[in-house]
C-alpha cells in the first residue's frame, strides 16, 4: 500500500494517550486509489515535544489489518 498512487486519505483516530511531553495515537486511515478503491490501514504514531515545544513524530507504524 505504501507506494501506490492515491487521490485522498482520511483518518479515523481511535484514541490518544497523553503523558506530559509525549503522546501515542492509534487508529485507521483509508486511502482512496485512482480507481476509487479504498484501502484500510492501521496506524500508530508516537509524538514528543522538542526543546521549542513543537510536536515531532518519533515513532510510526502502519500495516494492513490482519487477514487482509
């Protein structure tokens, strides 16, 4: 799924865990292909604030759901 051409993406965030200067969020995104097909992908992002207080992605994982 990572290198296919897509025309749109939408996020369905299932939740976030916040801990002082970091957060972990997970959910699913839906990629729309050039043929209008939709690919569901599960994701997890880890964020941390840098020295200036800006959020930075420090870990990311995406995968097709089990059984796909």
